């Protein structure tokens, strides 16, 4: 069985919205105040899980990435462009915009429940989707790049009213930020 792994950029106060400033919020752009280092290459330490698993996006995040990644070069860009990508959408996508992309059919929670029996699912950004998966108790792990910034407003990763317990499995520097891996505590032995 595969894991559902959520990767996010986060501020110290838990805000995950508008890290690159593309939505024009007053608090946006906080992830790039520290240069490109924290957001380049495989800072989330996914390794083979990137190649063997599938990436899952919400439509808006996928559309944004589909405009950026096909034009990038380098080893990590080639990997991002080559891996399988699926998109949770009610309106469809132009799958030709980014290689190896396809819309998923039906309910994304049901799709994740079925797909994780075969491989890892890496959810990138896509906060509404993450909240739906967390509410269905499907997230096994969060990998966060935490930036030393407090923005005071914005959407938070952990939705109100959805309690959960985690184990810290990794906390290490990743350039000007910190990679933190939180594993869902389901009463299993560490």
C-alpha cells in the first residue's frame, strides 16, 4: 500500500496560501524572499517516490505548474515533467499542456482511496484537496518547507475542527528554510 504525502511551503504561523504571490494577496510572495534555494530541486526529499508514485493536484495548482515546469531545464525539471500527474477537477484540463497529465474521474477522495492501494500519491499545494483528504483521514505524511516568516493572515494547512496526531520524523535545514516531515500517528510503533 502506498502513502498519501502532502508537500507544502508554510510560514511559521501555518499559512500556506500564496507562497509565490501569484494570487495578489497582501501577504503573498513570502517563499521567495529567501531566494530560489529553498524551492529548487527535491527539497522535500521524495527521491524514488517521485518516480514510482503519482502527483495529484487541484486544477488551479496544476494549471499554474503547467505554465512553469515545461519551460524549465535541469535534472529536477526533467523529473517533474516526466512523472505521472493527475488532476482533481470538475471542469477538465488540457492534458497536452504538461506531459503525463490526466484528469481523474469522479470523486477525488474515492480516487485516492483506490490509487493508494497501488502506489504513493504526492499531493502538491492544492489546499482544498488537502483539506478534503485530511477530513477523510487519508493523509499519511506532511512534508513542509517552513520559512522563518510570520504573515499573520492567509489560509492555514490544518483546517479548524480536524484533530490529528503526528510524529516528527525529520527536521533539518533546507537552505534558508526547514524541511519538517510529520508522519500520521495511527498508534503504530515508530
